[in-house]
C-alpha cells in the first residue's frame, strides 16, 4: 500500500472514539468536538461524530419496517376468513 492510501492510526482511533462517544454520550461528544485544535486524533474524533450524526439522521427518515423497530401492531397480518375460497363464487 502506498503512502497516499495509508490512514494514520491516531486518526482511526479518534474516529472510532468520536463515533462511540456520540452514540452513548452525545453531550460529551459535542463538548469534545468544540475543541479547536489540529491534532490528527481530534480531527478523526470530529469525523467519527459527524458520521454517527449523519447515520442517525438517515435512520430517522426510514420507515419502521426497514430500521428493525417494528411494533407489535406492524407484525400482525390481516385476518382472512377461512371460509373464503380463492375462486370466485358462480
């Protein structure tokens, strides 16, 4: 792998930390992301936090049956009469 495609390990650590902290402690992630610095780990942190926020917003737009958040009401199939036949009556 050449140097252009190599990702800094500190960036990856920061990205993962930003994603996880945004997921579990969004208030803390917001405070940490407000730090003004050019450290590579903090840049990764901010990117991870932004990634989590983008995914969260995208999931809010999806219907329940795509997100896996089905309610009991969604799982109930419409009832059909056992007396009905597929063929129409003549």
